[in-house]
C-alpha cells in the first residue's frame, strides 16, 4: 500500500511539475511575443533569430540573393518589433540615407492624423478653410467641395495630368470631389494645411510630433516640385513599427488608433485598395497610378490579405502585416523598370518572404 501511495504521489507530482513547466513556457512565449520598441536616444535594437520564431532559415539566403540582384540597398524584417533580418547591399550601409519617395505620403497622412487628434484640424472640413479661397483654379463652388479627407483619399477631382507642381494654375477641376480617384501630388497641400493649423512650419511640427518622439533620423528635402523624406533604413522601420503598434510607442500614443483604423481601410468607393495614402491588400479590386482602369483581384496576391503598405517610386516599401506581427522595409533602386508605386517586384518579393516566414 505504501509503495502504491508513493507511486500515486510521484505521478501527481510529475503531472503538476509538467503543468507548471508548461505554464512557464507559455509565459516566456508571451514575453517574447510582446512588442518591443527600440530606445529613442540609442541605436540599440534587440534582435531575435529565425530559429527562435520558427521561420525557415534555409530559405533566407535565397531571399537575400534575390534582393541584391533586384538593386536593393537596405532591407529589414521586424517580428513584434525585434529585428529578425537586417541587410545592406549594393554599396549601402546602416547609416546611409535614402529617399522614401511616395512611401513618405504615409508620413503626411500620419501628421494629419496627429493634428486632427489634437483638435487643430478636422479632416472633413474643406481645404479652403485653412488655405483660403483660390488655392486651385477651380471655381469657388467646386473648390469648396474638396475636403482634407479628399486629399488623404486621392479623390479631390483635380486633373492629375498636369504634373507635380501644385501651384493654383496646375490644380484644375476635372470632376466633383469624391467622384474620381486619381494618384495626384495635390495631397502635399495637406502639409500646408497642417502648418497653417499648427502655426508652425511643416518640418517643425513633423519633428516635434513624430520624428523626435520615436527616434527617427532624416529630413525633408525639396526635389523638383516634390517634398521628399530621406532617412536611413532603420528610421523607416521605426515608423513602420509605430503603425503596426496602432500608433503607440511604448505606452505613449503618437497618433490615435481610431485615425489609423480609418487610414488603413478603404477610404472611398472607387479604389477599394486605398486608404489615407496607404495601399491595402486583400480587396476585390484596385486602381493604379496614371490610369482610370479598375483591376480585379488583390493588389499583391502573394501577400497576406491584411497587409497594408507604403509604396514609393522605384520600389521603396513599408509592408505592415498585423496577422503575422511583421513589418518589412525595402529601400533601393528600382528592382526592374522605374515605377510609381506597385510593380511585379512586390509579388515576387512576397513569394520569397513567404518561403522564409511560413
């Protein structure tokens, strides 16, 4: 009886120990899974290995070789904020600066959201409330139809065929606001709206409310008729991490989750794959720059349906995938031919990423 009693106690103790051990592992996994934010005033950034998170390490070299052949300069993959892959190639380094091109449109969207959160502006108000009458060549009646939200959504109704210059003579009426989607540089007028509403320069408000608060480097530089952001690759990754964390940096709200939810969902009824200057995957149809054609299917078929992206000329990329806790950054020259936003490279790249992450 004693022997049986000891055996029973030993068995029960073993089961309890196993359960306790499982609980500890689960807690450790939760700790690993919790989102990490790199320090603001330091270049330190925690890493995690491919093997730790169960990715396929055997496919990594194939991905990196593909990236190098496709003129990539900087490439980063974050999992829950920690760096899993960070590579520089084609004469680029971790400290080199590179342009965001139109991927930087999402910086403008975010600053607009911050100003709205602070009550400095309302995205549903007309642009002329902030810039005055005559900021376009449209009649006052038609100009007053254009709201800040129309600029965020790319459906201002202004003619997109007249180049990037946004002087009034180049901003001509072609359709009522909300009736036509067109990829157009007029969105940049939001920077003037934010500057006017905040009573600061655009760069000053940007630095104070976003750049300095998440530890980004870089600056806005004029390029022809464009205002382009330049930074190192990690700064682009910091911004992607902020967005993936629903607008928070650690426990500090930088931009509200409510605004980001609007920004990363369909913003109008013409181009389902477009939010507030963010491109959206997994929709039933999409439009592309420089055309009024509608294409059936998902923007990037190989990418997860919940992925949304900042896409810039010559394949500057920020991919955010909530379901995979993943942020992917790509900077460099055009992978193939020069392009404005989306290219075949996106789908090819995601085929390679999937082989690693799946």
